[in-house]
C-alpha cells in the first residue's frame, strides 16, 4: 500500500542541494540509457484540462506518472516489485526540481566567474531558480523585476533574508538584467519579456516559464545569437518550446543545433567564448519528477513518520 505525502511534508524532505544532485544523476542515467522520459501530454475536457508526464529508470526499478490541473499536482511513484509506493502532492516539488534542472545546465554552460543574476518574475518558480543557483555556489547578487511593484519588493526582501546575499528590485526588466552574468525568465508571458539588446556579452539565459506553444518569454534574436542551446527534452521542445518552434518553422533554426541536457549533465564547465551567449530552454520533464519523488519517498520512509494508507 502507498504512503500519501501532503505538500508541506514532501517539500520538507527536498532540500535544494540534494535535489540538484539527484536531478543531475537522473540526466546522467538518461545519457547511459538507464532512464526514459515520456513527454508531457495535455488533455482537454470541455473547460477543464489534465496534464500528465512520466519517467522511468533502472535505479530502484522505479517510475513516475505526474498529473496536474489548475489546482492540484500529484506524482504517483511506482516500483516493479511493490507497485504504487507513494502519492505526493507536487506543486512545490515541481518548482524545486525545475530549479534544480536549471542549476545542472548552468554549472556546465555559464562562465566560471558568473555570479550576478538578473530575474524577470517574482513567483515561486523564480525563487527556486535562485535557490538552485545558490546551491551550486554561483550567486553573488540578484536583481529582480516583477510587474507588481509591491510583489517584487516583498520578493526581494524575502529572498535576501533566505539566501543572505544582496537582492534588489528593479523598475524594469531591462534594468533587472543589465550587466547580469545569468538571466532567469520565470513568467507565463505570451510575448517576450527579455530582449536580445539587453543581454551583456557572455550572459547565460535560463528561460523556464514558457512551457507551452502559446507562450514566448524571450526575443527570438536571443535564440539566433546563442552559441549553445540546450533543453531538457528535444521531443517535448518540438511540442512546447514556442521560441524554438517559431524559428524552426520559418527555416531559421535547425533542430539539430539543440542539445539535450543529458548530453552535458555532470560534465565539467564547457570551454566557451567569454562573450558568447548561451541558452537553456527549460520545460520540466518526467525524469526530474522521478528523481525528486524517489528522494522524498526514501527520506519519508526512513523517518518512520509515514505509514501506508
């Protein structure tokens, strides 16, 4: 019989350094052929919608199905031997594992001296993106823009308290990313919020908010300018990464140029032109959910606090 973990219990077992490590391991397993990702599907039911994705791996012979709609997120963790192991409320876990995947990409793609972070977005995903970069020791200061002035000031104050580093709010997205070594976009915008002309030479971009074919966070010129473009899953990117899909359909981008993250995860930082722009297009995939769900389940069982339903 499975255990059931509510949101607050699940996230309590998911400290960011550990999640970065297991997500890195999941992509390394995929590179060895020991993990399989099933891209997201979006099902329409009249006015309702259900999204689901899946991932499986050899470690522990486990797999997950993640299902979510507008108000509920759940991961179902299975094993070949015991069947359903756990049902986890996964809204918070989703934000944590997405941040961790960006960290795995950034540690390989960004300049070795990167530390100044510019963020567009002031929600839960923006926070976990910064916490993940902090977990790999790459943050020295943060500047954030969100459209709501009070929200961004509160976000900056709370993040400063949490990470113990300078965090300031900016009056515009351009101001937020000016001179940044790493730029994070964490919005649900349907039109670009980050323009090519704002990026400093050598910047690395983590574009993580637009994960459907109707959303576009970044100027297409950034994609064309980038010397290296990485995404967490090519098949899913062909369905959801509008900034890439648009350019490919116009004949301006070859999908062969896009590198899947598992090809790079765990490698030393890549040699790079110090003025080159690099781009990680995050979508959020099933093997990331497998990694964090397995970590949380094992820790929950070891705590002795949770009993099967």
